[in-house]
C-alpha cells in the first residue's frame, strides 16, 4: 500500500505511468480494479500516480514473468505481495519471499513457483521453527 504520509514523489498521469511501465492505460485501470496496485492519489482530474505505482506495476509484471497468474498474485498474503522481484545480472528473474524477519525464500526463474497456499504454509512453518 502507498503511504499517504510518505514524502511525495513526482506526480504521474496515467499516460506517463503507462509509458514508464510499458503497459497500456487500460491495463493500469484493470490492475487498480483488481486490487493489484493502489488506486491513484486524489480524485477526479486531480488524481495522479507516483513512483510507488511504477514499482507496483513492475512487481506484478515480474511475478507474471515468473509464472504466477493474476489471481495467484492477488491471493498472496500481504507480506508475500511485498516480495521483491529483481533482475539478476544474468537477466533471469528471482522471486524473493519474506518468510520471517531477516529470512527470505528465493526462487530461481526456472523453478515452478509454489502456490499461494504452499507459500503461506512454508512461511508459517519457518516462523514456528525460528521461534524455538
């Protein structure tokens, strides 16, 4: 979620957001409607997007390239939705999932991603083990 009290970044129109992320305006609206990204800041003609929206769209696109469907991305728990997807030097995707404070599960691009339920179970098991 975008923090309304965060330091404001540059304000982007939907067209600028679409251009920066390589998706259409229609896709931006669809992602907002599906809850995959936060709604624009403000209302009506004063609404705009921020660099945080750029990051959210890039995360969704990277998770899709990693093999997840939009329904799966949307079903991920809040902490897993914030998982960082990064491009490695070899240009292969890596999905990093926070499973406990200071601990992450890392999946290589070629690996079949676990289902959202498997990720929840794995995170819960890791937390239980690390609490001992």
